[in-house]
């Protein structure tokens, strides 16, 4: 049998440097082209937004400062196009690249990156390869035993946190959501229930995380009773969440005086799903006119206009909107400075935007305990960047039961 001889060949360091530079330049061009196309698509999808003179409201405006993205082949410098939205105040929509998710670009530690990988659907056995792809071959090695120790530590930390006392806590506002991730848990209908709150001094805090079945009433009831048994005895003033949650049936049984606000982001998505794509931009704009109105009366006028415009041809879309009419407009009874916080579940959504389930689950199985621990770690990291509520000085008035009409104190309206 003929012996096969193999010859190893080592690329000289100078050649490796040249090759790496060529690869980095190729990566830079590819990413730049992809981001340019993404920005163009974003702007074109908002081409219908124009001012009274017919000029586009959403346009390009040069480039952002050059930034460095760390990749597996070294640092790549990029300049992202700047998008300028000429609309005023809260009507503006910030552009956020899906190619380079903001959350991932800001990741600075394993405490954030590993939970992100896990919830994205990457198995723990593939963490090392994934890390090298993201941050380069010089990243810390992660053996299976190292990952196991990290998981065990995080699970123990979550268990201790989930049993902490809430005595003396008072949350003025709540945000609730049920998050489905790409990983396949033991039961396909399993999701993670998240409860956040705003304290009397305007700080956002994570209150509870639990696993739930189909976001059911029973699952939410167990979570709410648990936090109440640990000392959360004062009813919050308002809770914001998706209208499909079993939370709304459980809430009055545990906190009977808490008022309810449906999330406008969830509602907009649910309504638009019942329209053909060609009509969605205009329908979205009309929905936006409702929740951005500066008074309840103006919002109701915009509400009626939407129903009159689409009721005959798209009754399912209009029915989806109309059934929660009162709960969609509750925020008008609270300070105008708080409206941007109360109309949506964005405090929760922003944390999980890049990892929650959008399409199909991955094939790999995940542990419920590990998933809870990962969600806990991800939110703890995000909490370091949470800001105080706007108009925090008005929270004592809300707690005291001062009446607000269209966002203004009633006595000020009377004056």
C-alpha cells in the first residue's frame, strides 16, 4: 500500500497580515453595502410621510461617526448612514439596524453575551465557537465545565432573587409581557412571564420572572399571588401589557384597584396583520394619529375616523381595535410626561427585541431553569442602563390620587 505523505504549510506572518487586511476590507464592504440597503429600505417604507409642502419627513442625513466593530477576523471600521426624522417629538421613529443589533453591539461582558446566545437558540456546547465568531479567536475559552459552572451560579442567583422579600416596596406602574424564545423548552407552549415596575421615585425595577403556560390566567395568578405574599401589598396605579395576556383576568383578583392600559405596539401589530400589505403603511399612520393625539377627545375622533374608513371592508381589523377602546386610552388620565412610558411595554420589549421568537424555534432543546436564569441575567445587565421616568416629580401626585385630565392636573385645567 502506497504511503501517503502530507505536507504542512505555514503562511508567513507578513502574508497572514495582508490576507487578514483583505478579509477585513471585504467584510467592511459587505457590511457597508448591507447596511446601506437596509437604510434605503427603511426610508422608502416611510416615503408616504410628508409635510404640508410635500417634502419627505424621513430622509438620509450624512453618516454617523465611524465606529469599530469587533469580528472574528479582527476590528472592522464602519460608517453607518444617519437617518433624520423631521417629525416632532414622540412621532419620531429612531432607526435601529437589524444587521448589527444595538443590543449586541453594546455587549461588553460574558454576563450579557452568554444569555443572549442561549436565548437566541445556540446550545451551550456551541458557545465557544459562537464567541470566537463574534469577538475573535482570542476570546476567553469556554469549556463545557466552565459553562456548566456559570449556569449553576446564575441559576442559584435567580433562585435567591426570586424569593427575596418585597416588603415595603411600592410600584406605581407595572409593565407585563409573555416572552417566547427561539429555544425549544420542555413544552412548546411554554413562555417566560416578565413583570416590571416603576417605583415611587421613578426608577424602573424588575419585579418577577416566571415560566408560564400559554400566558394563561392561572400562570399570571400564581406570579401575582407570589409577589403579593412576599410583601407587595399596595395596588399599583396602572398596568400596561398585551391584550392577549391571561394577566388581565388575574389582575383584578389580586390587585383590584389597578387600572389597565393596552400596549399600542402590540395592538398596532395585531390590527395591521388583518390588512393587506399595500394598505398597512396608511393604516399604521392612522393608528399612530390615535395614540399620539394630545387629548382624549382628539384620540376618539381619530379612532372614529379609522373605524369609518376601514370598517366596511376590514371588519376584523376594526373589531380587533374597537374591543379594547377604553383600555387603549387609559393613559390620558395620567401625567402627560408619563405617556411615552405608559402606552407600550417598551421597557420589556427593548431588552428582548433581538432574541424573542419571531419565526420558528430552533431544533435544540433548552432547560426551563437555565432559561429563567439567562433571562434574569440579561435583564440585570439591561437594568444598568435604565433611566428614570420622565416627570418623576409627578409620581407623588399619582400616588395621592390627584386627578389628571388629558395629562394635566384637574385643578390646573379648571384654572
